[in-house]
C-alpha cells in the first residue's frame, strides 16, 4: 500500500535548543554518527518501507540541507521516486513564513496535491529511530482510521515532555493532553503491555509521526485556517470528530531535542550492542556517497570508538567517541567521551606547510591535546596542547568560539582554538 503514501518531513524551526550546532544549519542537516545527517534517518525509514516520494519542508538555515538532499538522493529516470525540498515561500495568499508544523503542511499543500496519493505520512526531521512504516500504514487501513498517531510507551518522568494519550481496546484514541506536569500525568497511565510495564513505561506518548487520509487533511485545513500546530491544536481537535488510531511502537526512538540528548544518542552508537543499529542490512541508513580513502590509524589505542572514513589518526587514545569524516588527530592526543564531527575538506601539503610556517593551527586536532565531554563541530582548527574538559563544573553559556550546555562543551563550526588553550 505504500505506493499510495506521500511522505512529508518537517524541517523544524530555529532549533534553538540544539544551538550552537544550528547556528549555521537547520536541525535536519546536523551531522550524526560521523557521516550522516539527521534528515537521513526519516528518509531512510521511508525508502526501507517502500515509500519513495517525499517532500522535506524547510525554513531556517536551509542551504546545507538543500545541498545534502541534492547531492544524495538520486533516482532512476524511469522511477517516480523523489526527495524534494519545499522551502517556505511568501505568496499573495500566504505572506508569512511557516508558523508551526500544521501551517507548514498547509502552506505547501498545493505542491503535494500535484501528486496522486491517498495517505500523507508526516514525519519529524530530528528523531533517531528505525521503523517499518508498512506496519503503521496497514494498521491505519485495517482499522478504518482517518488519522493515525505513532505512539511509544514512556516513563512518568519522560512523559512530561510529550503529548500523552489514552486509547480504548480497539486502540482508538479517546483523550489527549500536551506535556502534563508530574502530578497530572499520574492519571494518564495506559495498558502498554507486560514488557513495557515491567520497565515502568506506563504512558503512551505521541512520537510526532502521523498518517492522515488525504481528503480529511484537506478538509481540516480548509475548515481550520488558523490552527498552526499538529500536536497542540490539530490532534486534540480531531479526536472528538474523527476515528484516530494509536499505533504503538516499542523499538528504540529518541527525539534529538537538545545538546545532551544529541550527545547521548551519538555516544550510544559505541555500545557493544547499540540500541540504534547502523549494521542492520534490512534497515540501512542512506547518505551521500563519498569517494573517500579508508581511515589510517597510527599507534592509537581504540576502545568503544566509531570511526568514519577518510580519517588520519595519530592520537594516543580514542575511547567512547565518534570520529567523523576526514578527521585529523595529532600525536599524543587523548579523546574520551566526545563526538568529533570531522571536516568538509582536506588541506593540501602546500597549505599545511604555509599554515605551519605562519604558526596557525591546521584543520583538525593538534598534538598532545586532551578532549573529554565535548562536541567538536566541523572544520575546527584546534592547536597543540589544548585542554577541553567538559563536566557539570562548567556553567552553561556562550563563550565566543564555544558554548557549554549541561556540562558538554560544544566548539563551534570552523572555530580556531590557539595552542595551549584550556577550557
């Protein structure tokens, strides 16, 4: 049935909670796992599910996302598959930019209606999960639902950050509340099944993944022109009027909402058996194919490390870390509990000589550095004997070329960190 489904991936707003990683790029364009972008996750889930027609809706800092989509997702001329960018545009009918998730889909609906489809699958561009949408689509059709929400069991502590719902024995949603406080959520427990209840996951949270029947979505937008957001406005409204299904998903899923969740999700990939499996051939994660050489490692002790291609590593130790494409790390350097995003280019031997002669740091990380509890964004130049040691002893804030959030030091994209610097 997936040939009747059109995918719509929401590029998100300003992404302030993920700043400074979103200062120069949109949330879906943030690099993850050393070689991918966040937007590759929902696109790959669609492709693996047989959904080959997708629109990505963007507004803020969309240049790098546009470039990534254009360079990555190419299909046969004999196929109707596509991944197209729809940027916010001002028109005589819509003089404003996107005002929310529902408003973004409403403003681009005239582009969607140029294609034949019966169902719209609406996804977020900043979540980490592997899901077969075939099962969700089939459940939607078999239950004769008009709207379906993907839901996931969560604990009471986590539930205060999500929309929480209740469903009847047919999994039809009967009530919904947005981000209840710690007292109110106690009244919203559900029968999530013995396995989930054993983990204390007694509350059904909306994952921000929706299926709408085509004609119903048109009707909702026509009759409610001022409703801007799916989670806060559209979903509570449709519960009382239409048949809305809860599709319970029990696999790994995380919302990359802030720096700490982003950091934990990346370092979680170094576990012996990660919750997010990059090595599943049935649920491959697709990204831009790069003709890079294999990584070269000289005298480095590696432990729980994910190393992308094209790296030159001479570090003394890399432990519990993700090392991104084209990373260069010098002799004697120790990297622990860190995500090094890598670089977009190599420096030539002549450029390296000129930079050395001028006393400038090279792209990458120099000799005899110590980096812990940190994210080093792309194209940074970190000199020799630099100490970057994150932890809860550091106050949150923006400090020029770096920021601190929840004890994690984030060195900004393209930053130059002189030799001998201590953070």
